C-alpha cells in the first residue's frame, strides 16, 4: 500500500506490527518472569518499576491520548506502555525521536506526540502535589534539616543553569533578561527570585552578629546577587573561623550540585540546549 506525500511523491507504507513491540516490551521488563531484572529496569527507565506503572496507570486512565483504542477493523492501537516508554527513553537518553522505532514500533512523529502529551500529562496530574510552593509542614521540615546541618533558619541551597532560548515567543521577549526591578539590578533574572524580590520569602526570625533578620535564607555560590536571603561562601577566607565556615558552607551547598548532577546523568534531556523547540530560560533545583 502506498500513500502520496508532498508534491505527489509516493510514500511507502510500512507494517510495523505494533502488537509485537508491545509484547516484547512486556516480556522483557513487566511480566512475572521478565528477561531483565529490576535493577536493569531502574537503570534503563531511570525509575523503579512500581513508580513507572503508577505513572502509566494514571496517564492511561485520565489522559485521552494514552488510552488504548481499536480502529475500524478492531485492531488495537499502541499501548500506554509503548507510549510512556517512548517518552521516557527520549527524555532519559536525549536521543532523536526515531531511535525507539525498531524496538517499540513507533515512528518519529508518534514519538514526538507521545513526549509532548507525556510532559503535559505529568504536569497536570502531579503538578499540584510536586510543583508547588512549600507548605508549612514542608517549611518546618526544611528548617529542621538546615538546623541539624549547622545552619539555623536555612531552607536549602540554590544552583541554577542558564539555557539560552533561541526562539523565545514575542510575548515573553526580555521578560527574564537584563533589567531592573525595584531599583535592584537583575542579571538574567529567573522566576525563582520573584518571591524574594517581592518580599514573599518564608518569614522567620533569627539573629546573626547582633543583627536581626526576618527572612529564611538559601546557601549559594559566588554568582548570585548579594542579598540578605543568600548566604555565600567566603572566596578567600582569612583565619581559622573563616576557613571553617567556608568549608562547612561549601560542603552543605554541594548537595544541590550533586543532586543536579544525578538528574543530568539520568535524564540527558536536561543537558541538551535545543530539543523539539522547547527550552526554558533558567532552571532550578
């Protein structure tokens, strides 16, 4: 069977036997006696099997795109497992869309569609729980952790990476670029700093060197503005106290860099500057 594409050119129809791809995926990783162990599943899917199945279950039940249907001949469409696996593998390995074709039986157009719907579905289904401001309970837990590590009233560490957005929408142009806000110089400002600039940081009270402060703070390195809510290390410490503080601060702050390093290692998409035309201006852990 042949189809005509642009300019009347004939395009060959390829029967990919999608049912075979679904069965292979099930037998390799998800059956009662899978070919590959759970350790290999976690290594290749970047998450454990129960979490993956929970995501697939939510998406297949609540997102129309991931529901398996039948065509007019009664043949089943691609399974939710195939669609979710395609999206995760592209995110994990940063590969082009047609690299999953031979194993999962999805062409590049379908894979891109899977990726877009997967990302939107994750945000819509899990964003309210995970993509939100800290609750009072979260804040108390973070403050307790900070105090245990030697920095009372510290709520965490910040480490950002800059991604240039080549084709930024016109409506967003210069929204997060160089400029000023409330007479404070902002260099390539990220939305992560908006609450701090507006005085909406978590309210706490503590004293340092006989000075009283009323905002929680984060540990940072030397590239950020010198605000009272940011505690930088001492670049050239003089004396044993300064050396000890610098070592302790840098050791605690390194955790966010290590966590971000793990994230980049597991999901190569984080390191790619251009991917399907979707690129944030500034990311944060």
